[in-house]
C-alpha cells in the first residue's frame, strides 16, 4: 500500500514528464485488465455444476468409517479430512458468490476470475483427495 501511495505521489509531482505519464497509463491499463478479467457465464455455470457433483462425492467419502488398517478397502483416510473440509468450504463460498453475482447482474456475460479460480481449485482438490475412493468403487 505504501508503494502505491508513493507511486501516486511521484506521479503527481512528475506529471509534466511525458515518458513518465505514458508509464503511468500503461500501469493503469494493466491494472484494469487484471481487475476486470473473467470467464463467460456459461463456463462459470458448468464449473458450479461440476463442483456440486464432486462435493457430493467428497461428502459421501467423509461419511465412511475411519481407516484402521483392518476395516477393508472402503474407508476414510483421516489425514484427508481437513483438506477435504477446507476445499468444500472454499468451493461452497465461491459458488455462492458466483450465484449471488449472477442474481444481482442477470445480463452479465463475464464472471470474476477470482471466484472462478477458487471454485476450480476446490474442485481439483476434491477430485485429488477422493481419487482412491472413486477407484475402489470402480468409478
């Protein structure tokens, strides 16, 4: 934050310098691209549906008995519980943010990249964590 304030103060003091002004314009343009980047509404909806399906599988995995070494091939690895819980909560929050954004802006065509990224990361984490469970079930 201090760097941004310092940069703005320097920009104001050197506003007469044409090359410096062009540099500031480039920084502003880059900032605008980064903050407005997004994905299509359809892509976001597909990501939400994919998350929902994977979250159901992960929730079912969490309901299994804890693995003790003697209770068969279908059991829950206790080391994965925290990782799965964190991914479910992060994904649910991102999904709810996207849904709220779509409700508030029904004509929007682009969804914020931050929420989409969080949602896809949560989905990937859940897929990795439940891979053994799915392979035992033959899915």
